[in-house]
C-alpha cells in the first residue's frame, strides 16, 4: 500500500495541473485487472497526497465503454487511497441546472450494459449495498467546499449513466427526464459500484456542458448545435471542477467520516472465504484479506 490519501479521476486537464503545479510523478501500476487508463500521477497538492487517473487515458483514447474501470479503482486502492473524487462531463436534463454549473450527485440510474461492473465475477459471491451510491461524507465535504466558493453547485442530483458512445435520441432524452434524471453521462457506472466494492469513499462532481437534446435550441440551429455547445462549455466546467476539488482538499477531514464505505464488505461476502480457491485469493486478496479468519 502506498501513502496516497485521495484518488482523483477526471479529465486530462487536471493531470496537466498536477504535473506542472504540484510536480506530480506518473507512476506505473499494474493490477490483477490490467493496467489503469494511464500511469497515475502522484503528487502532494494542497497538502494532500493524491493520485490522479485520466479516465480516458493520455490522448483520450478509451471511449466510455472501454475505460478500464476495474484497473483504475484497484490501482487507486493499491496506492493507499481511502477516498476517490471523480468528475465527468454531463448533459443537463433540467432547466435549472445550467451549463457550467456543478452537481454533486446523490443518485444514479445505471443504463450501461457492456462493462465489467464487479471485482467479484468468479470464485465468490459478494453483494454490497448501493442504495446510496455516493459517499455521504465526501458529498457533505464537497458541498461545504462549494459554499466557500463563488460557484453555483447543486447539492444532489440523479445521474443517468448511458452506454454511449453516441448521445441520446430526443425520445430517450425525454424518457430520462420522466425517470427523474437530472444529468446524463457515460462514466459514473461502474466506477461508483467498484469503489464501493473496494471499500473506498467515492463522490462525483458532474459537469453539465449542455442541455442534452430534450431542450429545443432557439432559432434555426445548425445540425451540430449540441456538439458545439458541449465543446464550448467543457473547458469552463472543467476549470470550475478543478477549483472545487482544490477547495475540497483544503477542508477534507477524514477523521470526521461517519459513512460505512470503509467496511462495505463486512456483511456482503456470501461465500465461505476459508474455502476460497488459491487463484481467486491471489487475485482478490487485497480486497477481502482482512475478512479471512
Ligand atoms: Zn464514505
């Protein structure tokens, strides 16, 4: 285990900051689930030991389906992180969530179907609770950090996670709104599920860049109006997320945690761990070792 306190998963812009401002070091890491999207950048930033993973890899080469989610979460766990802050671009499904604002999500509707969404896919059965998929303590601290900044940040919101990589049809966009979705993106799942299985606190800052396609554009919009809107707002939203994460690192107090993320597996392992096959134990040992008597 390393000395990292907090993992950060997000866009490459944040990695550039860590490299330049904090003198971060890319560190090769291998896991039983392969290599992460890119070598995590480890740095001391705002007084914290952090490790950053660019979710889509250097050069943005992994599409949302092919991101190595398991390796990314496992790598951060191996490096010592107890908590993960993630950020990701989304579309807004609500009139009052304006592009450029931030949303500290509290719920997810998972519509993905082609991703490995568990560490425990063979050799043992594990059923973690996921009623609240984001850590309440991290959410609290993110919202508190946002209150100290001049940033419009929404406390709570339901993230609809679609498979992609194409954006929604208009009918789907209306359906997601009818389901109660507030933002739509392509990466929160299985990231949040895997973080819970790895007993990591995990919270997500969604960055709305556009109004998806449910909301008519005024006038006679160009055929690529949505893409223009997304690209135009992405940099602004990313900068604001960076400001929020930096402030979060200043106020984060792990000793005040009241969540159960760190013991999520305590009652969730339904297999007899003493009968675990050696190969399974070798593969998953670091996740379940402390529960083997
Ligand atoms: Zn937690």
